[in-house]
């Protein structure tokens, strides 16, 4: 039986993580992570049970002024796998150096660009003036202005830089202007998702977010982290679904797994569990030129992994892969408790660095 020590490393990773995927101010109130007494709790973040954007990868996490950057989205819809929904993917770029480098400084232009997008017929590319500003589908390319860095004043210290924001949306319905509200300092996201009757859809059907690209005067670069695979108990998981290994189901139902407190079953004693582990090179973290130790020495990026599954549950949703000063962390596996229902299930590992680099891989297991 496989085991893992994901809790301690997961906590350490959370202290360092900077989310390259940020929820774009949609004002959702999340339920508590645990329920009191002996009532069923909530699914953990690693459990894919609705429409989810798992990763948005930029081919150049750090780019140079004047360069084009291509983004690719990894998403999945776990609401009803037996009846897959038509998911609309949209991108809006063209927001550069907003006031204070704050994402919600882009909101005014987002609404205008959505209005322009409404004139584009389905299946047709946007007009030339909107190329690199509006996009549909899982990939999107935008171009940074040639003067993105030069037009900004030089900082008191460090390299001069410019920044670009790209917003993305996954909608299991139709996109449209959001009802006007003013929630908090950031306001509300100006775009929403609606069903065929015009009813506004919630978080299991609409996921908006943004990603940010930096360009530096010293033209520093950043590569996306390298992933070589995912293993279970030391065995490689295939990316070909037809070669998925067969593992033993756990008869505990979802409600039994979510029970907290006095009547919670000891799931790891009742069922066989497996250690899942993303495989990366020991030098997965690059030198971070902007960070120095107290003694003035070099520091590396912080690198972590987010794990996701569409069945069963994980002991932790995040694990630290490499720390700035101590380097590579070999103890980054998590324990997977298989679901009770037979079938083929997906496992995702999304590896991030704290400079905006992202890589994602998916593997498959069969449960019987």
C-alpha cells in the first residue's frame, strides 16, 4: 500500500505560491473547508466536479517588448461527464500597464471589447484591428507593444519593466455583459455567462480569470518548468488511456468520505491507497536574478505542483517541489484514495514557478 507525506510540504508550498491563474474579482463566497459535527463536508480543491480551468501556459512567461506570446488553456468539465457540455472559451488581451499594475484597471476596456466581439459572427476570426485582442478557443496569441518597457519611468532599483494582462473565460453557455454591481475595491467582473433562457450561470459553469506577462529592460527570460511524468507507487502512469493500469476501487461513498469528526471512517485503513507523484528534474528551478540571499548569494525560483483528480480524493492538493534557498524537495508525493465507482479517471499535475512559469500533464488510471 502506497503512502505519502503531503501535508507538511503542502503547507510550505502555500506560503510561497503566487497564483499565475487568478480569479478575476467575481465576488464568489466559498463555503467552509470543513463542516462541523458529523455532517458531510465539501469537496477539496483537487476534486474536479464542475467546469475548471486547471492551467493557462504562456510560451514566454517573461517576454521582450515587441514579441508575441501564445497562451494555451487546459480545462475540463466534471459536472456531468456522461453528458458533456459545449464550453465556450474566450480571451481578451490588449491591456498594458494599467494603473498600479492592478488587473481591475483593465475592466473598462473589457466591456468595450466584449461589445466589439458581439459583432463577430460565430466561426469567423476577429477583424484585423482586434487581432491579438480578442480570441476564441483553447489557444490565444497577443503581441506586446514595442515600447512597453521604454515608456515607463525607471524604478528606484531593479530593472525597468512593463506588464500585460490577458483575461480568459470558460463558459458552459453564452458570454454577455454582467449585471452592474460594485462589490469591493476591485468592483465586479464585467462579463458573465448565461444559459439559453438568459439565466446567469454560477461557478460550476463559468470560470473567469487572468494571467500576467512581464517584459524587462534587461531582457531576462523564464522557461516553463519541465515535467517528465506522473507515477503511482513508483510505477509510471501512461498518457494513453488505453494503457491505463487497473487499480482497486474503494467502496466508501462520497458522503462517507466527506463526513467529518466523530463518525468519520478511517478510509486509509478500509481501502488500498496509492502514492501519486509528479516527476521533474532535480534542477527544475532556475536561478531567480531578482532575488538574493541575506549574504548576497543566488536564490532559485520557488516551484510547486497542484494535483487534480476527477475521481477519488487526495491527501493534499499542493506540494512543494523546490525552495528558493534549499533547492529541490524530493518529498512531494500525495496519497490518492480511489473512488467507489468503476471507470477510467484522470490525474493532472500542474507545476508552477513563482515567476509565472506553468506546465501541465495528464495521466489515466482504471478503477475496478
